[in-house]
C-alpha cells in the first residue's frame, strides 16, 4: 500500500524498520485472520480504505470541541471532515442530531446517561445473561449499575424477551430511561412495543443498536428511529467501519427535550472525553459511503440468510440455541445438556480454526468467566463472500469438534461441568478431529480471502 503523503514508499516498511518485533506480531495476526474463521459476531473486516484513513495524518491533529467551535487552530479541513461524517449519518438514519465523537460504545452510552439521568435514577436494560450489555445496568461492575439504580428485564423460558413482564416492571419501577439493546439476543427487537411501555411510564427510550447498525442500513432489521428518543451504535461490527461510536437524537427525542443535543454534546466533550479521534471519524465517513452502495444491502441480506442457515443446521445436529434460532446475525448455543463448558468448546473450536467466544446463557448457573454457552455469528464470514453452502459445511465441522470434546471428556471421567485448566488441555490433546478440521478450514479460507 502506498503512502499518500510520500509517493512510492511502502508504508509497511516503516514498521519493519522501526520496530521489527511489532511488525512480526502484526504479520502473525494478519496470518491468523486470513487462515481462520472469524465467527465472533461483534467482529468484522474493515476495508482497506477505512484502514488507510485510520493510519493517515489525521491522527496528528488535536481538535477539542466541535466544527466551528474548536479550542485549537488549524481546523479548516478537520471541520470539513467531521461535518461531512455527521451529514452522512443524518441522511442515512434520517435524524436531526448526530454526535460522531465517542471513542467507543461504552462512552457513548455513558454520555446519554449523564445527559438524561441524575445519580441514583432508575434505568432498565436487558439482563447480561439474557443478551444485554454491561453498560445496560450491570450491578456492582459497570458504572451504569453503580451510579444508577438498575432494574433489569429478562427473557422467558423460551429465551425470548417477555414484553408483558417488561411493562409490569416498568410500571412498578418507573425508570427514567429504558434501554432496548442487545449483544447476543438472537431475535429482532420490537421497538414499537418498547415505545409503548416507555411512553406509558414517561421514560426515555434509548436503542443501543451496536451490533445491528449495518443491518438497519441494509433494511433487514427494524429501524428504531421512529420509536426512540436516542439511539447509540458502534461502528465496527455489521457497519464494517473503524472502532468508534455514534449518538443520534431523533425527532421524537427533540420533541421530548429540545435541549438534548446540547446536553449530549457537553456530556461527550468536555464531560467524558478530550479531543476526538479525527482519523477514526474520517474512517467512519468512508464506511458510511461504502454502506450507502447497493452491494451493502445485499451484504446485510446475506448475513441474515447465512445466520439462519447456520442455526438450522446446528439445530438439526442436535444443538440447543437460545430462542430456538435466529432471525438476525447472531446465535447463542447452550451447552449444559452436552456436559462441556463454553470455555472448553471455544478453545477446541479455536484449535480447529473456528473462532467464537464463550458466553453466558439465560439464567446461567455458572460464572461469566466460565459460562455455559458460546456466541457465534456470520458478519465476517459474509464479508469474505461465504454463503449458505459454506454455513452448512462449517456447522458440520463445529458439530464434529464439539461432539468429540464431549466424548473425550466423558471417557476421561471428568464429571464437573467446569473443567480444570489441566483437564481442558488433556481433552484438547486427545481430540483427533481438531487438526483435521483445521486443515479443512485453511482450505476454505484460501477460497474466500479477507478484504
């Protein structure tokens, strides 16, 4: 890749010359990403254009404040870049206010809370083990559960959000804000139903659509904008942009509080952050341009097709999925009935070249660090061009690995659900399918190169 500022110079040479140790590690990570299946649903491949913007000279510039209201000189082009990014978001989501400066999703959510809530006010978010996020009110761990009173809602026995129970909780707790957002909940959210509850109790409704922003743009996931007052999302998941976040205020939000944009701007800067990362903001603008093209809609549609195919095949192989499957990009496999921990299964799959993450399941009896499930999804596989045929093949490989793990564990006489580290190592050592599947994964990856 050529440097735009120094024609004819290969940028990768600078790292190799300056810091060979880091250069080697970056190349090893590139190799790992090329030769394995990225199935963690919150991960994706950013385009070369996005990555080039991240490494541009924009990283050199300090830009505290907002376009036209900076605390430093030299902002002529920086202001144009940030303003262009803001306008692209406004057009894409049809909203009157946008802030593109949050460094990531957690600060974006924090900025909304500090704009709308006072210390000790009540918020309601989906329980972590049901599919929520730590910033949605996880007690004693996250700031959202320490500084505010958290009254979480959950899922029913089928693993689906119980909207009737949500309404009863809201009437009783009278929250100041209700959060409609997920990290592993596999079904589309009913924003209209959330709005009915929030309006009834006079609460703000915030949608955290970090995982599904790209699906919303592609038209394959419900649009929260008509129903919510505030929307937040990260930019590096299904949107395939840089690691960052965005806050939207909708027309409904302005009607409830015309000062929301001022409050949120102040909460982001100077409330929580200093200078924005303008290289990140430029990269987001590029990702938005990419997402405005017709092929992005096809990409979003294929993500969902792939996820449904993968889930159905896994169910046919005898695996239990939360809510019975998925109609989005993500699914959660429950492993209690298999007798193997999420950690063991995730480590075994990684040895076979299939990268997922261990994850809590609804009402998980085990701790978050050693949970009872795994989370997986299809955004990154779809970016590589894989379709339904490959999903069926991958599901078969997963089934072979997981079933052998369970068989080996049983033969070794390990009865505890959570295995000891040395037990996990011994199980992986004895699983003969891992090397075989790893080679098959490698060959598949050669057919579908990363961007």
